[in-house]
């Protein structure tokens, strides 16, 4: 599994955790998980840009 695939899998897991936190009425947990999701999403975008730049 590539790093990109691992990051996408992590993003998917974070999205599921955010949904569960919201369902359980845990807004602070949902917020913190959302911050983690932003970081992972930005990392994915940066790596994709880096791949495009090197081609």
C-alpha cells in the first residue's frame, strides 16, 4: 500500500469517526477530528502537487 493510499484510508477513517462523534453529540471530539482531517487532506494535496511537479 502506497503512502497516498494510506493517507486516503486515514482520511476515510477520520470521516467515519467525525460522523460517529456527531451522532454521539460530542462536538469537541468532532472538531478535533476535523482538524486532523484537514491536516491529512492538506498532506494528500501537497503530495499530489509534488508528484505533478516532478513529472
